[in-house]
């Protein structure tokens, strides 16, 4: 007689919900703690890098030329050794960070937290004996916070105001960015009831909160750890981008793949280019951006911004200006548009239009891919329903 295996007893729903909730809270807290720990050490490290850059510059007579060449050399050599995160702009940000938070301020902050205060007048020497952990305690906000504080404020008083309010209210980076953008400092100064103004301003809005995933995937954290940030906003977008990449490469030998989800930073804002190709006959970069909704004027303006950035930072000597391609994959139709307005003359624009794929061909491919994805998903749903 065959012995039947007993089926597992269904868990108590109420008890399971408690266990599941506790584990979710534990994991989210751990992720936040991991992000804070990495951010703290990253901030301290970048302050120390800024110190070394400033001290090197102070050793020369021509600071501007000497400093710029140093940043160029460091960007190249550190990038080869440690990966991303060491562009000239980022290194300049570290330099400005050190200047905004000099050793005297750091030493005074550390001395207040120690039983044996550091001697007055010896802050420069004392700051050299501070460990990265102590330095991280003296700089309690994240690196992203300090980027906004250094770049986004116009005076020491304004920076100190936002820093104090961010610490007091536990502001996220988004909340700090929003408050700086709304001139909260100026409005607080002009307000007749400053206490009420500060209390109201400290209240977070729904979009201010960062999820654990967003904290972990902060571009600065990813660069510091030399991790890749290649994820799409949705399954549909990722599938469309992957198919477009294959399709353009299948058109012939003109297109050469450069990168996917290529990130760029303009001021304190991060952007991501979906696909980046090089066209061999045109000798130019082709910047491709996919939109899942209707095409807007903002999309066109953003593409021109991408092309201007690519021309300044990604284009090599002897190459032609980059061209942008905006692809809109709407629910029942597709739209493709080249951004050619930034080219030097109409002759070059006409040449680009002759050699680049026809927009109708691109639109047809988008629609075809969308239909295939929908049928595939419908087929999977149908099979699951039959099971």
C-alpha cells in the first residue's frame, strides 16, 4: 500500500501576516542602514579627496591652469582604476565641498563629540588625525545632500540654514532640493511668523520620501561602489529598447552600439539616455530616447539638452555633431522624430536625413514590437488561466 505524503498545513493567516510584516520592515531598515553607511564613508572620502586637490593647487603659482590639469589627469587615471564617479565635474564638486567645510569646522564638530576637546588653533593638524568614521560623524548628511548645499546655495548663511533644517527635520534629498528650489530660506527670512513658516516647511510631501531601493540605487552610491545602474522603468520599456537595439544593428554596418541606459549629470540632476549609437558614415553619435506616452515639447527640449551635452562631453575631435532620435511608443500608435535643429546648417541636416533610417520604418518596427509583446503577454495570461 502506497503511503501518502501529508500536505503541509496552511499557515495561520494572521500569524503569517505578522511574520511577513516584521521581515519586510527588517529588510527595509537594513537597506536604509546600508545606504546610510555607504553614504557616510563616501562623504568622508570625498572630503579627503577634496583636501588633497586643494593642497596640491595651493602649491603652485597659477591655480586655474594647475588645478584644471590636475582634475583632467585624476579623472582619467582614477576612472581607469576605479571605474565611474571621477569625472572632472565630480572632482570639482569634491574640491568645492572641502572649501565649503574647511578643517577648522570639521575639527570643532569632532571635538564637541569627544571627551577630550581638541586644542584651539590646532584644527588643521588635528583634522589630519581624524579617522574616516569620525569624519563621517562630523558630516552627518549624505553626499547628495551636500552636493545640493554647495551648488544650490548662494551664501554661507543660506547653506547653514538649509543644513540645520535638513538635520532638524530629517529632510530627504528630494525635500532639500524642493526647498532650495522654492526659495524657502528667503521666504522664511521675510515671513512675519518664522516659527510657523519653519514648522510648515519641515513637513514632508508625498514625493519627498525615498524608498530603500531608491536609496540603494542613488547614482552617487552606485558610482562610489562602481556598480552598474542598468535597469528600465518597466518591463515594456526594457523590451522595446532591447528590440530597437537589435533592429538598428540589423539595418547594416552604419550603426555601432555604444551603450544602453547611459547616465549623465547636468548640475545636480541626473538623466539617462536609453540608447547611444555611433553612425559610421555620418561620423556622429545618435542619441535615442524612448517615451511611453505622448510626445511633448518638454521631450523635444530634453533631447536637445542631451545632444548639447553629448557634443561637449562625448564627441571626439573630428566627429560631427550628435543627432537625437525620439521614439514615442503610445498605446495604439508610434511616433519617431529626429532632433536636427541643433546642426550647424541645413545642408548637414539634409545629409543626416538621407542617411538615417526613415521615421516610418522606425514607427512600423515599434508598432510591430508592441504587438508581439502584447500577444506574448496575452498568451502567457491565457495559459495561466487554463491552468
